């Protein structure tokens, strides 16, 4: 079957790529056109199949569920924008197709206003086929429209969290994968994203992968630093600057944690507070 399919492909390409065969004389003296030369029988052995994206597609990065309506769910797709369902997943609507990045890292609902949706672009993976982003977006109308709120050079965002007391927002930015610098570190906004303050900076090579808040005390934060660099031939996935940091004053000051933790070159760290 594969040999017959290959022969059909070669024949079809030959017919389609040679203008001189579009019109020629038949034995009856009539001019044969492409409509009669390229018959359906020639291509009947061919079948459509998906050729990509395959290996690196379909990654789901995050979920956000409306606390007052469990049927309303937002999904951040690492390689396919933001989707919304209002019927518990029976049908889905894409809501981020018209904005600056197709690669999404995080989606969050403001705990003080369920109509405010935050989206962090640029997935937090490090393979060669990774999609990059252009910062942070905010919607104030349940995802009907979004406004770009900055951090355009972050390229890859690890996590977004909001303070339940006042909606202050924290953004963990991994920074560019293929080079140094950019918007890299932990950022905080106290005015709804109008301005940003970098509250934790490690170096031009090391960004912040994750940030979590103690549910018993929102002033207590933990953040993980992630040192990595992508090259065509390899991934440097960790380094001596990777570590866990703790703040007890809502990010004003930070302490590097070391007791009981590994030292030396450390990789990507995920966090959770119970």
C-alpha cells in the first residue's frame, strides 16, 4: 500500500507541476484539460492525515474556575491561547486569539472581583519548540476584551498570584530562554498593573519560576529562582543561582533558604504551601 501511495503522490506532483500537460491533444483530437487529466481515480489511494503540530502541541498550562459559578472555567493552553467554557466544558470558546501571543503560561481570576481575569503569556517550558510571550494582560469584562499591562520582555512567565486582601498582583517571570536580561525576576503591582516593581532580582541569567502565598498569612511568600539557558545543541537546565526565597513582609525583603535543601547546581523548583 505504501508503494502505491508513493507512486500516486509522484504522479500527482508531476501532473500539477508541469504546465505543458494541462492542455494536450487526445487520440480523438480533442484538447484534454487538467480537469480530465487529473481524475479522482488517480488520488483515491491518498488519505488526509495531520502532520503537525504534534509532538509539542496541546500542552495545558493552567485552569481558573469561577468561585461563584463552577460551570465557568478558563483554560490557559501553552501553545493555543485562552479558552472559556460556561457550561462545565460541554462547549468552549477561544477568547485570546486577537492578542500578542498564542503561548499562555497562566490564567487567574481576581479573588475580589470575579470579572477581572489576568493572563500571563509565554509558557514556562524550555524545549526548542517553546512558544514565547509578550507580557501580562488584564480583562475587566469576563474575558470579552483584554488590555496589555506590561512586562513585555518577560517572554516566559512562571506564575501569577493575587493577594486576597487587596488584589495586589505578583508575577514570577522566568525571562528570555535564549539569552540574558529582559523582564526577569519577581514583579509586584499595587495599582492593578499600571506600574510594576521588581521585588526579587537574582541575575540577568536567573528568573523566578514559581511564587506561592501562605493561605494563613498573605504577607508570607515563597519564590523559586530558576537558572537556565537554551541553546540549539543543548539546554542548561539549572545552576548555582537556583534556590528558594522567603518573604514575611509581602515581598519587601527576602531571605534565601538553605537548611535541609540541596546545594550546588539546582534545577527548576515548584512550590506549594499547605
